[in-house]
């Protein structure tokens, strides 16, 4: 299990925006705690205009691919229904700013940057993994070509840092360092994930460390950036980063469960998609290292040269379950949610915003699996 401790990229908020009118301990809480769907709708309404403005600054070719990837346009450039993701990461950024007593508006540049960086990684991941479907439509690389999609991802990453640096503020330099560190961690995690494909000896600790970097780092940065732009203290930034990192690993565990047993109508990907590509996901590695007959049979399936299809995929999913991989992953996700909430509760936050962060955390960790 990876250990989260002092992070060189933790935002130091000793030089931060002016303090909010109401400090975190006294700011009046709204009368109603919004459900997760309402919070996500609110954050999307705040985010989308600024996100579209950022994409409009990209070179023409990258701009068209990004607009397709975000679900704003179809493959011919015609307006389309916005089929983008839930935008959980920017929602965490905006709520974190409110949770330390600041405003969501102040953290909007950070929320845009986080969403752009996340989608840079998605464009590249789809190319590297050979995925043909994302969000119920063909992936950008399968429509426009791998090289064009990689360049569009590069453009999104550049735009992410431009979004952070757009307005002069003492918090910009540490924010850029924090996002840079999280992207480097993400790249290290993705590199490890790719390396695992050619190995038969991947350990569970290695897999957890990989997932913590690949998914946990950016969620941690999303929360820490929100705290910084909201004028929070260094302690609040540290605790909110820890909240996001643990939540990110829980997110990955649940995502890996959905990659095997998720409903394609919900996930936007084919059933058993991770097994088809022999992905060394967390429940799979838990099963492979279980020292059980089911784990041994799964290893034999994964070592075969021919493609896994049809009955083989159903059998592999049953073997992961029988070897305890499914139960282990669900149990770990629940434990990480408890740890994340504990970090949140220790941060001294505005009660209403903290409650809504907990609501989003439960949504992430309790998706249907």
C-alpha cells in the first residue's frame, strides 16, 4: 500500500489571495446540502464557458479534435450534444475553494487547468491502450488518427498551464509546480501501467503504487489547487491533497471493477474491456497473486498467445471473482473512502462545502460495481 506523506508539490499558501470576508470557521453555511448530481451540474455550468474559451486558443487542428473529444462537435465539426464526462476533478477544485472559505469563481482557472490536464491524459491513454470507445462514441484517435490525437493531447496540456498563468497572483508559481508534479506522477504511473503488460510478475504493491500515481496524483492536485486559490492554509492544502489522493485510488479501484463488470450503457466501453486487453488492473493483479487455483487458471489464460474472446472473457471474469479480486478491490475502495473522509474532517473546513465534498466522494467510491 503506498504511503502518502510530505509532498514537495504541496502548495504552500503563505503568499495567497486576500482572505475571504468570512473565515472558514465562521462563514455561514447554505441552508441546503446539494446532492451530487446538483453539485456536478453547478460545477459544469461554471466550468464550461471557461473551458471552451481555453480550447478556442488551440491551433485549428487540435481545436477540432479537442471539441470532438469533449463531445461538443461530431467528427465533421458539426455541433453535437455535450457528451463529456462528469467533470469530477474540477468540481472538487471548486468545492475545495469554498471549503476553505473562498469562492468557486476564484478557483475557476485551477478547475479549467485540472480538466485540461485530465483530458490530455485521456487522449494519450486511448492511443496507448488502443481503446476504440470512450463516452459512448469512437475515441478521437480512431477518428482522426493516433498522431493527431497525441498532438491534441499535448495542446491541452500546454493550455492547462496557460490557464493557471493567465492572471497575475502570488499563488500562480506554486500552482504551476503542483500541477507539473501531478502530471509527472501521472506519466510515471502510466509508464508503469504499460510496462506491466509485458510482465507476469507484477506485485499488488507495485500495482497500488502505479494507480496512486496515475489517478491519485491529479485528484490530489485538484483539491490542493482549490484550497490554494480559495486562500486556505498550508495545513488545509495538505489535508485536502491527502483527501484527493486517497479518493483517487478509490476511484481507480472502482474504475477497474467497472472495466470488468460494468454495464456498457453506463461505462461507454464494451463489457470485459480490460480483460480483452489483458490489462493488469487492480482486481486482476489481486487475483493473479492470490495463490488460489482460480488465480493460477487466470494466469494461464493471461499467458495465452491467442486473443481472449467470448467464453474466455466470461471465464476470466469469473476467475477474478473466485480468486477474491472483486471482493478485495471493493473492500479497498471502501477503506480508502474512510481514510479520505478522515483527512477531510481534520481540515477545519466550511461545513456545507465539506459535506458536499463528502457527497462527491461517496459518488466516486460507490459507483455501481
